[in-house]
C-alpha cells in the first residue's frame, strides 16, 4: 500500500509543478489545465518509471496472495467428507 501512496503523491507533485511552471509561463484557463495534465503525464512516464515498477510488483504480489487464498478455499470445499454411511 505504501508503493501506491508514494507513486500517487509523486504524480500529484509533478502535476502541481507542471501547473505552476505553465502558469508562470502565461497559460491560463482550460489551456493551463490541459497542458499541465499532458506535460505531467509525459514527465511522469520517464521520471517515475522506478516507482511505477515497484507499484506493479506490489499489486501483482497482492493479487497473487488473494488468488492463493481463493484457491485454498476452493480446494478445501472440494474435499469430500465422509457421509453418514461411511
């Protein structure tokens, strides 16, 4: 969960920095918002690749743990218990 918050806060920081730089450069209104999102997306693609990779590993590990628990529960349900006749 820490990887998620680290990556999310880093993305927001890049977006805020892009917004500030574009505002100082003279962009205003909807153009400012659109350009800030596009620029921050491009910067994040390269700058935050390491954080994104850690987030991917974290999500995959969590999904695997959930899958393992579901598989164990299914296997436990499939075990035939002896009935009253033996």
